[in-house]
């Protein structure tokens, strides 16, 4: 992989590809394959839970992989570089999570605001921290 000092656009692109690849692994029923995107000591926040290190993240991904009836599509939108310095990149994005219904149609389940921080390890970019939270609080009343 490239380093920020030689090609910042290449580093940002490599990091963006990691975000796509682990979401794609989840969507294709191979969630545990997504562990390769994470640094060994990474921190992963999802569903209000914080997981630290490969073992805890892998347990979360294995649980998701066992949910064979839950078919999803993660659409990444509004990706933005929040920080890019040598050996660290931070990307923000919205994740639109669609779930396949009984009739085969996909319904938007939620929109998540995410932040991914990446570090470079021996020439390879990996996710060191991933956080997500609902874009809108569930307590807000909807306008009819």
C-alpha cells in the first residue's frame, strides 16, 4: 500500500476500499471475511456496543454471519475525508442500511453516521477505530 507522504489520494482510496470491502463481506454472507480490514487492536462500535481487538470483533462478525435470514445491503454515501496525515486517515460517511423483506424488496432500516480511523501497518492500511451512531435520534417525533 501507499503512504501519505508519497500519495495521499492513494492512501485515502485504499482506506475507502476497506470500508467497502468489509460491508460487502457482510452483505454477501461472509461477514467474518471482514476481519481482515481491521488492525489487531482495533476498536469497533456497533449497536451501542464497543468491541476491542480481533477476537471481540470477529465474534460480532461471526454472530452476524450466522443470521442467514437477514439479507442486507450497506450503501455508503456522503463519504468525506475528516483527517489525513502521514500514517493516519479518518473518513466519515453515512451508511444506509437496507434489509431485504419477505417479498424480496429492500427497505431502508436505518441511516448511520460512521467514522473510520485508519493506521498504516507495515505498508498496509487497516481500520484502527470504527464508530457508528444513528443519524437521527429514535426519540424524535416524525412529521406526518
